[in-house]
C-alpha cells in the first residue's frame, strides 16, 4: 500500500489508524524471500506530532514458512516487528542534511508500507533457524533425520591431514 503523508505532515493534530496488509506472498528480505504462512495485517497509527512531523507506530508478528538449518524440517518462523518512526518534512525535502536517515520506504511524500514492513522484518527475522536447540541434523551419508534415531551409517570422516600422511607412508613402501 502507498500512503501519502502530506496531510499528516501539514495538519496539526491529524491522525488515523489504518489497517495495513503486506501485499506480497513472500517476505522479501535479502538475501532470500520467505514464504508467508498466512496474511499479515497490522494497525498502523499515523499521527501529526507537530507541524512538519509525523509519527508512525504499529506492531505485529509475521509468520513465515522456513526450514531448520540442520535437519531441514519445515517449521513456521516468527518475525515480531514494532514500528516506530518519526518523519519530518525537512528530511523528505532533503533539508536535514547529513543527519537524515536512510528511508528506503519513502518515495517523496509517499510511504510504501510493504517496504516499511520489510525493513523491520529483516531486522527481526531470526539469523539461525533451528527446530530445537539441540537438533542433531541429518546423516551426511543417507540424509536420515537423526532426531528420529540413528540410521546406523558409519559417518566417521578421516582427518584429511592424517590421510595425506597415510599416503606418504603408502608411497614409501
Ligand atoms: Zn532440526
Ligand atoms: Zn545414515
């Protein structure tokens, strides 16, 4: 959704509560997109704080379909977001100089709510996705999920340095 902030910046005391829905099927947070487990909507409050200054506030939890980093089991992952942004007209006009924040969700006076949600979700999305803290992962030989019991494979990996020494001995014979 694109919202024009002009009236909220200009009219003192102007405020609104808007239901904002994330409009894409996947949460586009770099480096990859995460498929949403359900529609994400939240209430966004837009309030004029003083002339030329608007305050945006809203919170909610995005739920995405993801997989455990170790065992690849599908699981829902939550990204709780809490938006609080104060935007000034001076910033929009480029008069705030070096102190202006980088606001990729603003295009002039227009607010791109999808992008605003993405910026916050990217910061809130867990770095590590694990089905449980002590997930055992999968067998490197047969791909069996080791949380479901051992598969009986011999997963002993010889140390490559030891293997090199072994080769030297073998050549010497
Ligand atoms: Zn796991
Ligand atoms: Zn195995």
